[in-house]
């Protein structure tokens, strides 16, 4: 028969019941009742009291034997103390444990005061004898709850652990306490092993959970607490479905697979105590008992939330690179479309005499120029176009931002601009400054989902050493301060220090890359400027951008009056471009301004013409990107025919690599599409009047 383990509490209850059974036996004997009924339902019939009293001794002896038999059958060591702590009874287990019918040790004999022994023999209870004596007295005096203590007994070859339990019967004037000892070494060692395993599990970097087959939490390690925020005492016994999941359906499907296959692994979304969503790499294993029956589920979770966010951000970056590549190809085609419009509008303004017609031509030209700027901006955002630094008018930038907002933002977002009339200029790339301001305005809009007001203001400021607290990289001097403020929700203090970190965003996935403010900060610092944030949760935000003022003289290379545009003197120009519209508009423009023009639709045809007429062709204008032969290859072939050939390379998609390739091939000038009539004529005049280089090739 398998040995059954009895807990200390069960032992105490059993001892109390046995003591009370003994009391009932004695009471019944005195009253000469018909039967004895024990608490567990067993009954012992007695002879009728009205029969001869000669049976009383026999009944008493029989009851005593029953009582002793029951007490001796208890595997734990049991002693009964009177009200003063003297031993009045010991069972067989007590005698067998200590040797002899009365016990070999003096302190266990019937008639000895056990409480006094406990106070004197501290060593016998692992140094806690006085504590044991006090606990027994408390039970005897107040009939309190059972007193229990587990203590070690160290021997030469091994150590054992015992559980002492003292309880007091409630209906006895004779019995003060029942003391029981139980060997709990096996349970203690098993508990130690469990605690050691739990300590090891608590050191794990993974969240480890054990659930029963109903989904109730049975075990919860420290990492699970760190990950989710709940302490073990808060979740043990609770169903995971009730607090760990916002949408339990994916977990329910995984649970069905687990019960069918015995194992499941994949990703699940779970919640923290604060309601934040986590992405966890989860491995579930069905745990079975010795008979092979499923009894629990072991779950090991690894937090991959940040990894998935990073991967998503990298995918967005890759998509942006793909968009940049696509935008590059589109830019070339769009510039080829815009170039004829821009140049034709310029020519029409010269030819039209009616003021209304000239106004229409002006509108066409302005629209084309705006399209050119839009293409540049798309390239700047998608791939980062080459910086073209110049003097920037704050008023012009703010007006352009206002136009963009008016066309794209909802009407519930109201924009207010306030640019000082004497605002200084700044030196930089207009597209980059536009990008910084537009990013801040878009963030302001997103902070006001129900609408509100965005204010952009520009003022001149002088900073001295007293203002250096604004930024550790700030230096004294004159600055133009751009201020973007909103009436939105503001920025919480705990994230204020993180908003400029790359990839940090409070927006939902798909609504922000976390690169906007970090790239804006990078641009501002590259201008030797700095940014300052003023915000309070619930009270809106204000971003201040300080850019160094530019007081340099206006460049002398200003536009010439239209009637002074450089004209030709009958020089022949070869135009090579695969776009027929572009060839026509360039030919018409150059003829209008005194040049003669021959055209070719690709590189090989252009070379054929140049071979025949290179002596009379003054300059060659060739496109960079053509199907049969590109601009670089065409220039190389031209120079092999005539080392002093003057060439201008034009392209609709400008990169440093293209410029370097064209100049390395020997191009004289580089002209970006779409260009104006004035830019074309000025570049052509520069090339034609440039002194020929010495040919030192052998």
C-alpha cells in the first residue's frame, strides 16, 4: 500500500479529534450510556446500564483498549500533556521512536514535565526549545489555533526535519495539550528542491508560466513580473484569458493545436498591467503525469516587441529607399515634361503683347516652377537630394508652408503665421528648412485630433552668455528664431527626453517612423543652430528653432533684365535628346536668341552628325539618360573626335555620382532639368566664351 503523506495541519486536527474522542469515552463511561459514538461516525455498543454493574469494569477496559488502539495506530509520535505540561500518555510510535516501553530518555517518560524540558533542551529543537515551550503554553492557556514548527535535527551521517504540532481540546479539564511529531524530511527535501528550481527559473531571462488545463495560472516567475508588471500573488489562480489578452482568439486557436499536438510555438500579443501591448515569442508544452494524462501547460515567453518594431522600421526605411529609386525615375520623366512648359512659357511672355495673355503665360510659368519645386521636395524627402545652400527668406518659407497646409490639412486645424517684417535671412538649403518646419507642423496637427490652432512665428533674437542654458552647443550671436506652437495634448515629462531619439515615436504603427524629429534636429545642428522644447501635458507644445542669421552681401550674379539676355551670333549648337518635345522647344528657344540648331534623337545619330560637321558645331547639348547611348558615353566619343569639343550635359535627375561621372568624362558644364531660358542662355554663353584647354595628349 502506498504511504500517504499527512500535512501538519491535518495532524493537528487529527490529534484534536482523538483527544476529544477520549474525553467522550470517559464521559460516556461515567454516564453509563448505551453507546459511544466517535467523531468519525464509528460507534461502540455498551451493555445496558440497567443491567448488572458488574459489566462496568469490562466496558471501561474495552473502551480504554479501543482508545489506545486508535492512538497507537497513528504513525506520528503523540503525547498527551496535562494542564501543567506533565506527560500523561504516549503512543506506540513515541515509545518506538525513543526506545523502550516507557521510552529510554528521561524527558519522555510519563510523569515528566515536557514544557520544562523544552525550555532546558534548546539543542533538541535546533536552538528553538524556548520558542516551542512558549507555543505549547499559549495553546494550553488560550485554547488557540494549533501551534506548528518545523525544525532540523542534525546527525553525523544525515539530517532530518520534524514538524511539531501542539493542539488543545476544548472540552477537557484534564488534558492540557496534545503534542505530535512527524518526520517531514522527505517533504522538506522535496520542498527545498522545488524552491531551488524556482530560484533557477526566477533567474531566467524568459517569462515562465504554468497553467492548468482551464488556463488558470499555477506558476509565475520573476521575469513574468518584470515583463507584465503583475506580482505572482496577483495572478495565481486567475485565468490568463481574463487579464493577459485583449483579443483571446489567436491564443484560443493556439491552445486547440497544443491540446491536439502536445506543443505549439509562435507569436502572441499580450498585455502589461498598464495595458501596453507586447509581442511575445511563445513556446507552449503540454505537461503529462506518470500515467500520460495531460495535467498542465508550460509556457515560455520571450519579448520581441522592440525587435518587431525595429524590423518594421527597417522595412519602412527600405520602402523609403524603394520610393526614392522610383522617385528618381519619375523625376527624370517629370522634369522632361516640365522643361518644355517652363521654356515655352518664357518664350510666350516675350512674344505676347496682350497683357491678359502675358498674365496667362505667367500663371503657366509659375505652375511649372511649382511643379519643379515639388519634384525636388519629393526627392529630398525620399532619398535626400544634394544640398544647394543659398540665402533663405523666412517669409518665403513660411508662406510655402502655409500654402501646403491649406491644400492638405483639414479645416479644423487653423494656421496662424506671424513673420517679423525685418526678419533676417538664414543661409542654408531651402528644402531642408522647409522639411524641418513642415515636420513640426505635421506633429502639431497629429497632437490635435479634434482640431486646434497651429502658430508659426519668426523673430530676430540676440543671444549672449546669459542665454546659453538653452542648449549646451549654443554660442552667442544673432539668430533667427522659428517658433511652432500648438494647442494640442502636450508631451508627458517621461518621454520629453526621448522624442529626438531615432525611431522613437508615440504614434501607432504605420503612422510614424520615429525619424522626423531626429532628422530635423540633425539638420538644425548642421546649421550650427539648436532646438528648444517647451511643453506641458494637456497644455500644448512649443518648438523653438534657432538658426544663425546671415548678413552676407547679396550675390552680384543677379538676374539680367529680359532685354539683356545673352544672345548668340549664329553659332551652331547640336542638341541630342531622346524627347522630341524637348528638342523642339530648345531649338525654338535658341533660334529666337540668335543661334542655329541641329538635333539628334540619340547618341549614335548625334555622333554621326558631329563627325560630318564638327568643324562648324560650336557646342553640344546632350541628355544624360538616353536609351541607345548615354550622355557620358556620348561625351567620351565626341572628345575622341575633337578634344576641344564644348559640351553641356543636361539631366532631370541630379546626383553627385552623375555630376562626377559627367565631369570625369570631360563635360564642360552641367545643367539640371528643368531649366529656364535664362539659365540655358547663360550656360551656353559661358561655354562658348571659355578658353579651350591645351591638348597635351600624345
